[in-house]
């Protein structure tokens, strides 16, 4: 039963833009969509606060987040996995 529930959750992939808060990362999700009037493809973005229990994800990491129950006022997403580690300069 729980496997079916996990399968139906929304997941998004984005980049961690802030890891300053305790147990929380801010993830920037970018998508490309057609402009309503002109039809030109434009970049749209939105930030989500995601729960990171161990504090293992750092700024610049590409992560997958899944929607879950509300954890706090602004946080209802959980980091599920690391897609790509941040590149060291």
C-alpha cells in the first residue's frame, strides 16, 4: 500500500541555492514554457524549501525533491536523492 502512495507523489529536479537553514535546503526549479501571448519559450523558475534531515546536501548540488506532508509553515517537500554533486572550482 505504501509503495503505491510513494509512486504517485510529485517529484521535481533542481539545484540547491541555499543550505544555511538547519535541516532545510532551498531548491530552485527551472522550467521552460511558452509565453502566454507571444509564444516565445521563456524560462520560469520557482524556489521550494525541502527537508534535509542530515544536512548532507550543499549549495550547487542537483537534487530530486518529492512532495509530502507539511513539515513546517513553508516546507512540504523532502529531498529524496542526489542527482549530481556540485562541481568544485
